[in-house]
């Protein structure tokens, strides 16, 4: 499961982010102090850090300096919206910079994009006994070829590239169909049902309430 560290001196903000990210299938830990954040980072492995700038103990920019050699993606979430602060944060190595107040839906989308960027795979993808040859566009399950439509194949690739990450219906539809999502999810749901049946993923390809779908597989 994807593990995210939330670093913000405002506990209500931490709780809000934790609640929504947990609902989307992420495992979260939160801390309100800069030094404690560094202690967490030293003893635990995180896939993403959401980092405020104005923190007691050590500020977010100093923490970013510490994190940079560790190659952990960071999204700044802060009330400091000046251009110079944005530029400084990005130049220090942050993947994104989100200014408070923010919309939770936008935060989830930005988290999804950064995690996808850092979990890219090569020309061959795999999930359990399923292997996708990206160059040949061939899919096998336990060594047996599986015939998929173009849309099913597109969905499969996205799910495997983002294993254990909740993906929004809007994102799936716009990337696979190449059209703006109009709120009607029936076409997407039908294709997911067919893909789930063909891949034998009745339990692994799960619906995430008010978000979309997540492939729960090693």
C-alpha cells in the first residue's frame, strides 16, 4: 500500500487530508513538527511527503533540503503563495506546490499524478500472473494470451502502472477515451466489469467510493 507522510502544524488540516487520502486507499501518517517529521523520515519509508513550509522546529524548506538526496517525491502544501516561494520550493526539488486553501479533489488528483510519475515501469508490466508486453501490445495471464479490446487494454495498463493507487473515474475516462468526462460513468463501468472478468480480478479490481477504482495486487 502507498504510504504518505503529512507534515503540517495545523492538526485539522492533517486530519482532513488523512481522512480523504485514507478513503482513496492510501496509508497516511501525520506530524505537526519539523524535527519529528525528520525523525519519521529517518526510520520509516514513505512513497510521498505532503509538506507545509511554516513549521515549528524546522521549516519546510530546510526539511526539503534533507529529503532531496533520499529521492522521495514531495508536494508542498502551504499558505505561502508568493511566486518566489513557489519557485524556491520547486527549485529545491518538490514535484508540486499547492496553496491553501485548496480543494480536496485537486489535492487527490495532484497526488495521483506525482505517484504515477514515480511508479512508472518499463516496456513490460506485470501484476501477479498477468504480464503486459508494451511493445507487442500482448497480454498473458499465467502464460495464456488474453484478448482485450483497445479500451480494455488502455485501462489494464493504467491499473498496472498505478497498482494499489486509487484512480479517479474522470482520469481513467479522459486518458483511455481521450474525451472530457461528462459525468456518465456507465461506459467506463461496463469496460471495467469486462476487464475484471477477463483477468479474473473479481476481488483485486475494486471500486473506491466517490473516487473510482483501485487494483489491489502485488
